């Protein structure tokens, strides 16, 4: 399963037309990091009925598959348009268990949960607030819970932006100390985002299980 996602961009889209972004990314499949986490829970006979926190959920690319799989989903995003699209689609499919939360990472406490999914979103957290956000993720995850998502590396072209959080490999190892790493992939490539922006990506794709 390839984790290549470099034609995508998550909640970091700065000063963009979000309506156009959602249209450009509509219908894309869930990220491989999420699918890997769901497969790991399934091997343990767990998952359905659990609570997943989806950080930077957008219009529901990952939240909707979670709901379809029987998870309850606490979906956080700072853009009302994305949440509205997610809620409309969930209602149209008769999916239950969605809690849509409008807010920013640095201002919103996370509930206790079994899965934190953060696809291409955490680097939108201002660097001054990132340590508290990560601590909140670790605290929210129950023992045996999982993190699935991406973190930005230092050679990414967005890493020079003062509002963007990134981590070195040593920093990543420190963040993952409370976890058993189930999959870690480093990706570095050039591509174009859905909004037409040429970009150099340096990404850590992470699947990790919270230690007991």
C-alpha cells in the first residue's frame, strides 16, 4: 500500500478558496494511513463502535469511511464549509455517530478516544502550540489506541512558513516515544497541489499504537 499523497494538501491551505479545494478533492479515497489503522484494529477484533477523532477532517474524506465502518467520529475542522459538506453527506447516507466540531487545534480539547486520525493537517498548528496539541493527542488516546497521519519534515517547502509546524527525524522519534511504531515512511518529492501550487513535499507517514 503506497502512502504517496503528494498531490494532496490538508488543512494547511492558506488563504485559499475552500469551495474550490473541496470540489477538487471530492471523491478521493481514504488515506492509506487510515486504512492501515483500520486493518490493525480489525486484526484485533476491535474498531466498530469505537471513537475516532479526525483532526482537520475537511469535507470527510476519512471521516465518512470511518462512519461507514461503524465508528463514532468526532470531527474537528476550522472551516465551516467542510463540516457542512461532511454533515450533509453523512445525513444523505443515513450515517450515525458523527459529532462535527468547528474549532482550531490549539483551542479545542480532545475527548478520550481509540483513534486519532490527522491526515495532512497537523502542520497547520502554529509551532508555539504544537507541543500542547501533541500532548493532547497522546493523553486522549486510550492504551492500545492508534495515531494515523502525517507530520511535515524540515525540507518541505512549507517548513519555512512561520505558521507551519515541522519535525526533524530526532524530533519525530521523541514524539513517538509513547507509541509502538507500526509503520513509518518518509516521502520527499515534487508535485502540484489540487490548487495548482508547485510544491516540494517532505512528509512522515505515521501509524503508531499507544503503549499501555
